[in-house]
C-alpha cells in the first residue's frame, strides 16, 4: 500500500537548486529527465520505503540514490514518508546535516 509523501522545506529547496543547476549547466531536457527519475523513485519509496538501505548517520533515516551525484534521505512510518533532503554526493559528507 502506498503511503503519502511529505516534503520538508529543505528537500524542496535542494531539489529546486539541483534542477536549476542541471538546466543551466546542461540542458532543459536533462533537467526534465532528472525530474522524471525523481518522480519514479518517489513512487518506489511510497510503495516500498523499507526496501531502501539505512543511512550510516542514523538508523531511522533511509537513503536512495537518485543518480551518481544525488542521494535522497528520508524517514517513514505507517502513514507517510518524510523527505528530509537531497544531497550532492560530490560534497564533503561531513557537511550533511539530517
């Protein structure tokens, strides 16, 4: 059974920044492809949140690799999935705050 997805302000802000960067540095087509990939992954998370591995930072936080450069962190319970943040994996992981 699919559960609702709740976006944190931080997750929405980070996604907008990533999509904007892709559109500026690459092409709008690439940005659209990335958004489609995010939507597909969100559907998978909504249906099977427990299938994604736990983060090394905290056990309750799960992670999902969107692309080689982007990872999504989230938590879930029986009612909903809460998207915490998108992280650019090219950054220092010590800067990741969840």
